[in-house]
């Protein structure tokens, strides 16, 4: 896009300030700025003035889960079906690994963080061990997609290469960067991160599939006939990936997606609750669920809404393709974002900007049906979110040791 077309575009969208420093830039910097502007989704700023719709909790209802006892009773049947799909190459996995280890005091990709004690064991390394425990069951390898972000893409690629892809076939691991959206001030003005760069931010974990499609890598899914995608977060070091029992149960249920869930430890536990709203599966974040609903009991004295999601989902690819043009709602995250003011970088002390994020939990509703699949939290839920305390490096190490992992 040339400068005149850019000026017209910015004027139409009230963002002329993005060219404020254009006269000071080198030719290379000017080209970079114009390319950034050409990639801006200007309609995103409309979200600022659109209040996020509250979910209609008048129609909320529990979703019955495939419980631990029910799964145990049918595990052989489920596993047979899951292994059949894996052997046929109809399942692939996507690891959401776009974040840094900032909250762990680590300035590299979170997946590179060492959770070992007497030996080096990265989060990525442990997840790859979890994957190999499945591939060894059927003697093959599934496609593994690793979604990174611009800030950690190069480091992630280098880390996998340095570790010889953790013994996994290189041609089965595919890396792609998450799509991004511009960062806006609280009054809707798009920010500059540098005089010649627009401030962008990853578009939330709900953008994992659209980003995969935009990367061109979805052609592999089509070529190889992949029917199911197991999506999971890098956080959880006990994550079971492409678990045959989970795959088989979801496939046999005829649901469009499956969600691994755990029994909540208490009503206020900070996990999203899987439920039904207006007859469709939905996930209510812990901060959205009113206290009276969170604490409500059923006739047996158990929580009426007992199941929390752990960000391990199985999505049917054909249904994903049918819904990809149905835009997910964007959620506004108010953050502190460094930006250029009067030619200098300003580090705000208070939240000054909006980031626009689509969430994977909203994809569950789009799928239309969902199997809630209960797992034992001591065997499959060890998130590494904090340096200490709840859901920390410490608690994850304890659970890994409990499950026989040498640290």
C-alpha cells in the first residue's frame, strides 16, 4: 500500500496519528510501518463501544459428564475406537504455546521452562514424553502443530531443533504463529510500539484454528484426512495428548467436540464451568458464575455445576470448517502497554490499553454439542501458572513425582 492510499484509509478510520513520525523514518522503516497499517483490522475498535453480552443464565443447566466410573466401565471400547482413529491418521494435536514464562520469572517461552530438580526437564520435554506414551501404543506418529507468537516463535523453533525434536519425526511437527490484532488506547486510538511499528497483540487462544488455516498448514489436515484435532495448553505438564480413550469416547458419543473436565475442589475454584445455556454447551468463566449458582447443590448434596475445564478439547474438523466464518466474540482485556508518546516510549503505571482476545471456550458453543469427559485431576491436571503457591512450579513437581516422573 502506498502512502496516499494509507492516508486515505487512516482518515476513514480516524487513525491518522499513526503517520505522525513518518517524516522522520528511513525508507526501510516507512515500508515496515505501511505494511503494519495494511494488516490492521480497523473494525476491531468497534468492540470498545459494544458491551459484551451477558450470558443468559436464566437458561443455564448442568451438563452430565462421562464420569470416571462410566469411563472405567467402557475404557476398552473407547480405547479401541481411539486407537483405530489414530492408526488411520485421523487425529492430530495442537499445542497452544504462544506465551512467555513471565509469571515464573522466566523471559523465554513458557514451554522452555525447566521443571526438573536433579535433571533438566523442560515443559515442552515433558509434554513430548506424554505424547510418546500414546504413540508407542499404536506404533505411529500424529501431526503435532505448535502455535507460537511473534515474540517467542524463533526461540521455540530453535529449542525444538536443539533438542532434536525430542525424538519425534521432524516432518510431523509444524510451527505457526498466532494471528494478531492492534492494541488500542482506552479511547480507541491504535497505539504505536515504535515510531515505525504498530502495537499488535496475539488474538487470544480462540484464534488457534483460524491462525492455523491462515498459515496454510490446514492443507495437511485435508491431504491426510484428519478428522479430529486435540487442542491443549502448554501450561499443564500432566496433559494427556491424543488420549485414545478420550478420542474414542468423543467419537462414539457423536458429539462435535469433547472437553476434559475435573471435579472442582470448591465452589470458587478458578476454572471455567462446563454447562448448558439455551440448550447448547457453554463454558462460564469462574468470575461470571454468580456465587449462589457456584454453591448450589443437587439432591445428593453435590455441586450442581461440579465440572471445570482444563483446556484440553477435541474438535471435529469438518464442523470447525463449517463454523470458521462465524466470528467469535472478542473480549476486551485492559492492560498496561508501553507505547510511543511525543516520540518517546512511555511505560504506563496503570492499564492504558485494550487487547482484543477471542477465547477457545467460546468455540465450544459454536460446535453445538460437547462431551464432558471427567479425568482424575491428580493424574491429568498440573498447571504451571505461578512461581509459588496454587497451580505453581512446586505443585506441578509434586504431582509429576506422584505420577512416577523422574525430576
